[in-house]
C-alpha cells in the first residue's frame, strides 16, 4: 500500500513522515489553495526535497493550468512527480506526458458514476496514478470531506493504473475506507493536520496521526 502525505511545507513534517514509512510527500504550490493554507516558497521546498532518501517520491501538487508554469516549477524544486489537480484539456495533459518523464498523478473528482468513470478513462493514458478526491466549496482536495466510497470502489475495479484514495481520510476511518474501496494507495492531508490559535494554518502535521495513518495503511495491505 502506497502512502502519500500531502499538504506538507515544513521540513520537520516531511522527515517525520518519511521516518514512519511514507512513500511520497506532496507539496501544494501554485494556483487555488484553501483559506489559511500558505503556499510554501519554492526555494524552501527545493531544499527539503534535497534531503529525501532515494525511493521516496516528492510531488508538486498544483492547480496551475499552464504547461510551461507547471513543468518549470516542478523542475525548479526538483520533484520526482507532478500531481495535476485541475481538469486540463486532454490535449494539454497529453503534452505534459510527452514533455516529462516524471511520475504524474491525475486527480479525478468523484461526483456521479457516469461522469467520474468517463473522466478516469480519459485521463488514464496520460498519467502513472489516478487520485480520487472530493470537490467541496469550490475547492478540489484538502477539504477534509469524505469521498463516495461506493463509487470509488467501482472506479478502482475498472482502473488500469494504480489508484490513490483521498478525501476526508484520517487514522480513524482509514481501515474502513481501504476495506471497502481496495485502492493501491492512500493520500492524506487535513486528516493528519494539527491546528491551534498560535498556528491556524493547514500545513502543520501531527506526527502521531501520521504514524498511525501509515501503520493502518501498511497493515491493511497485508490482510
């Protein structure tokens, strides 16, 4: 079971997640981000990624839509992958696939069965992974809103590429989600976050939650 910890901007959170077994770290940069979520500076992320051990992927998670901007930002921070959150025209997605050898995750918003399955099949040829997420309040990803697990299960069954399940996952509900959906990966951001009056932003992570989330994911995949 692949585990991706997303919405990271602090070096200590990235290193702790890797220590506990995370396979990938996602950095949200560029485009629409949620209120109180501060986009990490490219220079900072670049230095964090330099410290990653071999075998741990780093993903630029972006809502940018311009191909040159997406590739330039990914190249600058030297991420091993790109997560494209917006619904780019298929012709643009195809161009990105042809212009980079980096791993590509394409977010597919889970809405209703016909449209969601259609979208999955359309984008699948141009990415390495599919990520199933929710759209809420005008935002895709990082909303903390639980996905439609029944529909997600159907999408995983028909997918030809590995699928990450996202959307409202947390250590408390992860086991049930994985049992029902049976994805190849689990992605979490707000579900392992921590907030306080002194730190109201959305990018600070709770190490205990990260550890538990990864434990559940890895143990579930062994059953």
